[in-house]
C-alpha cells in the first residue's frame, strides 16, 4: 500500500457525497494525519471541486462560544451545516482537532472531567445521528491513539493519511503557485527544480514557501521568467515542520571534510546519486522512485563510520536521525519494540531522513544465539519489517558495526543492508590526508610545513592509528600549545612529537 491510497480514498468519498450520490454506509469519517499534511485543505479542495460546500467546527469556537456547555457548540455547528443541506446543497462538516474535544488519554485522576465527558458523549451522539441528516462528518485528528475509543468506534470509516507522494505534492505546489499569480508551468523540469529544494516538505511547508515567493515577487516586481526561481529561493528559506519537534538534525559535514577513505566515499557517493535519481523520478511521476536499500559500514572503531553517515545525509539533503541504543534497550516487555517503531515513525515524518544505527550488533545480533532473548529476536524481525515499509517513504537506513559476524544474516540480504562498505584503519596516504585536514583547522606555527620530511615521519610514527586516534593526538598537542601560550597558541612539530610519545607510553602501560 502506497501513501497515495488514503488520499485517493478520502477524495472518492468526498466527491461521491458532493456529487449527490453518497455512500449508504458512510456518514462519518475519521481522518488521521500529522500536523501540516494538509488534510483539511484536501477536504475543502475535493469537496468544492465536486460542487459541494464545506463547514468547519474548531475546538476554539466550541469552547469559547459556549463556556460550561460545549455540547451546544457542537450542536450549533451541525445545525448550521444541516440548514445548508436542507437547501439541497451537499455539505461536508469538518471537525478539527478532535483529540482536543474527545481526548483518548485521560489524566491519572480516577474520574474524568465532567465537561470533557459530556463533550465526548455529545460528539458521539452527533456522529450516530449523522445518517439522519444529509451532512457528511469528517473528523480530523493526529492519531487514533489520541482520540477517545468511543469516538473511534462510532465513526464509519477511519482513513490514515501519510505524507503526500511526490507527484501529488508537486501538483498541489504548482496549483498554489498559480493561485498566487506565479508563472510556474507544469513541466518535468519545473517539477525537478521544486523537488530538489523541497525534500521532506509537507503541504503547509510548500504553501508557506509559495506565499513568501508571491510576496517577494510583488515587492521586487519580478518578471514571469523569474517566478520559478523566486519559489525555489523561498522554499530554501523554509524550515520543514518535521524538523521542529523530531529528534533529528541536519549535519554540516561533507565528504570533502573527511580526509582519506577515498573508496568508502566513492561508494557512498554512488548511493547518494542513486537515491537522488530515484527521488527525482518519484516526484515527477516517472517510475516508483523511493529509497531502495540500506548501507552497512563495518570496520575497526574510530575509523570514521559516523562521519561518513553524516556526510551521506548532508549530500542527500536529508535529516539525520542517530538512534541511541539506550533508547531501544528498555527493560519492560514490549517497550523496546515500541521504541523502535516510534523511531521509524519519526523518520518517516521527517523524510527524507537517514536513520543511523551505531554498534548494530549490540541490538540486532544473530537470532537463535545462546545469549539472544526473545526480545532481541523480535527486534531483528521488526527492523526488517520497518526497513521494508519505510523505504518508499524516503527513509535510508545506515548501520555501523565493529563485528560483522555478529549481525543477523537476514539483515544482509538484498533489500536490507545489501551495500556493505569496509571502513578500515587508514594507510599512510589516508593518514597524511587526515592529519592535513585536522592541522588546517589548527593555529600552526610557521615552521610546521606539511611537505617536510618531519611530517612524513609523523605519518610513519602513527602507523595503525585510526582517524579518531589522530584527532586525539592533534587535540592533545593543541592543548599543550595552549598551556604554553594562552594568548597566542601555535602548534609545532615538537608538540606533535610529545603527544605521540605520551600516547605510546599510555598504550604500552
């Protein structure tokens, strides 16, 4: 099932009702959608396109207009819609933020608040009375878990909405641009340009960008040829709603910032190119698109696997969600599985998103091993399911491990972590590149020449050192330079030699 199914099902029910041929068994619909997806706007657009009318009922109007008796507010809204229906007009009544009117999770008190309970019962009564009127009730909430069970069980249909698929998203953006007076022809090149700057954007993000572009063009008196560029520029300034509350970040690391590791960077570059091509094809409606595979980075500790994952997310223009294993490994039965599913739900809402699992073998080890519990086996199975389900939604999973043999074989099959990249201890050329990159950001003395034989001696002396080890050596040398001269510290070869000597003494002890 694709993310388009829910939108099409809702549109079909609305058009059928507005066209005068309502479904005999559908009088109330509960729509679940995250904030900003544009569910209410979709209801209005589809209903009015078919010639129907839309009435709205907001919790603020209900509570503010009738303090102490909020049921009257609901009844007033339904009555106003029913009057229009009696005039022969097909009416859809949209009840917004149902979870505020009939919350599903009560406080810890033994008895619920009286007004809350009366509001819930009043809403249920209105839903059950819907068949006797010509009004189609559409209730909108973020999740069924947040809505009272009485309300959920009373509606005829529950339609969950995911983020709009690429073609629908681009169509809505172009329609908004046309309504705002912006000249943006619906061509593959236009869709590609908008897709490149709106990955992970939902309906409200796109609408905000289009409005900002219209204002910019009006103030600057832009020509029609500059409208598309204005929209792209305005969208780049928009912060996606998915990044406000989700525990995700946008890495400021590129492949150029990582010294050495040329083979690993080249392979990840191929993955980035493939994913970008698939995403563009999805957004312009040419092919299924989507994120098809997972990437497994394996090698000794400290070799730069996390840096590579962040650089990959940055190159994709995707959000970065680093999964802390402590958040998954919960002592209560079923809590680990729930936490993993919740993390993937966050990733889908923040798509395009790169989910990074470090120390993968610690949680997703070989099933059936002597130390594997039933919960561990369930986590591996759930990860396989979530990877398959999340790939079409723009989620790329990258894992890192120090023990490749400790990973369950099912995770290495095609369609899962089928791209395996070795990130080994750097050789002499890689160590020189890593040290050059680190020292370029340090206040070095004039005599610290990276082309001198002394630099080559340092590269040789750090044989078998990982990238993290090299960072630690240079950091310790910089600290020594700072202690020597706090006002104007400068790093010298003597500081580096002393740091290497101290490190060798520590390892030998």
